[in-house]
C-alpha cells in the first residue's frame, strides 16, 4: 500500500477482498493555514479531548462499520490499514467526551510529509471536525512541508477550508514532501 501512496494513489474496494488504486482529478487537499474554525466549532473544541494513536483499532472499526452510509472499508483494506498502523504509517486522531468515551475520530496514512486522511466518524456533534482540528494543529508543529490529502472535496470538507487542485499540481506537491521526515 505504501508504494501506492508514494505515487499519489489510494486504495478503493474493487471486488471481494481486493482493491484497486485510484487518483482523482481534481484532488481534495487542506492547506494547514486554511482551516476554517467557526464559533461553534471552537466551542466544540473546548468540549472534547483529542488524543493521537490511543486506540487506532477502535477508530478503524467505527470507520469500517458496514452500517454507515457510504461504507467502503472492506476486510482487505481493514487488514491493510491495520498493518500500516503496526508499521508506524497509519495513525488515529480520537475525540473523547468528558467521560472518556470515543465520540469521533479519523485515521490517516503518513508517508514522509504526505498525510492522507482516509476516513472520519462521529457519534456526537462536531466530534469528527474536532479530530480534524487536532490533526491540523499537530501537523502545523511539523518543521517541514506537509501535504494534507483529503482525496475528494466534499461539502463537509469544503466548509472546513479544503479545496481542489489538479492532479498535476498534486503530483508536484507530493514529490516535494513524500521523501521528507514523517509528519506524524
């Protein structure tokens, strides 16, 4: 899987226990300085606690839940992401409430300065957005350039400041960061 990410590709389910590689054009990205925080999102950030890699498998389980609308993480991809995590290339950002319950999160694959956001979930209002804010804050502390890949531009991601760039622009940006020091 890492070979695909290094080339600007990501895996999508294709057939039972198989996946195919995909590179959309245009590509969704979130420039770290462009993250939009509404007043209500700022309030939500104060309401929750964010942690990194405390329970990757729980985040992956919730993102892979087949009952979710648009569920796409099949068994093969699940095993692949778990392997990437065990090798230090996939990370979770968890959002917890005051009782310590996991109420939202996301996971991403990291290769050098590329951070490819793969999936998000929430069971409480704004909890996945708070996880994204936590990820961006962490990446802003990285002293080398970072490319935060959202793959697609959804209305949800656009409301947070994500934009689209051409595949050629994406490939250029990727080549500048992929061999750098890991961002996570």
